[in-house]
C-alpha cells in the first residue's frame, strides 16, 4: 500500500512538472469574428521589427512556414493580407526570497531563520504578429507569445519555433473549429 501511494505521488509530480514545461510560453490570440478567413490566400510583409536582423529573418521564416502549411502564399504585390511582426526583449526584475534556516528554539521561544530577498533580472521575449486586411487596412488577427529568453541561442530558436506553432495552432479562425 505504501509503495502504491509513493508511485501515485511520483506520477502526479511528473505530470505537474511536464505540464509546467509544456505551458512555458504565454500565447494569446484574438481575431475579428466578422471576417471570413477562407477568402484569404496570399500575404505580404508590411514590417518585421526584431532586436536584430538575425532574429528578424528567423521570425519571418518561421511565420512563413506556418502560413505555408495552411495553404497561404507570399506575394510581393496585391496580397490579401499584410503581416507585421514585432519582437521585444526587455529585462524583467523579479524578487526571490531565500531562507537561511528553519524555525528554531531560542531563549525567548520559537524564532524564524533569516530571510534574504534578492532581485533577479531575466530577459523576457515577446513576439507579436498582426495580420491586416490589405485593402481596408483593418486588423483582423493578432497573436502574442511571451517567454524567458535564455543565453543559449539554440534554445531560443526552439522557443521561437514552439511559440509560432502555438500561435498558429487554430489559424485560420473558423477552419475546423
């Protein structure tokens, strides 16, 4: 019985940890529900604004791949929609608390150990993708993804790919909903 309880406890812990890893990126999408997205098949780039040209190309190619998988084609002129992609990487400061010891008995009774609070700086990356109807210049779809940026560029590329995949998971709206 005891080993069964431990096994169940470990399984719950693994499931919780796995869920945390999968849900690492905060992705949000919104669209104009009056728009029939099935009438759009072509796109062009209006603007790509990232922290540097390397990330501009990475983001652009990743987004293009997602759109291509959905049957959309890039054209240079007279596109159905125009796309804007913006990336930012501000530094976010969070406070972390560390406890130096457990509560202990002192001459006046129980006391608590010392607590140290330190600021922790983390770079947070945000990608925003806007899709505008070219003729009316009206915003018809927006998605954003936010995650912590790491020092390892390869991990960040994987995060970008995963974020764009999540952003376009239910795109275009209305297709198979």
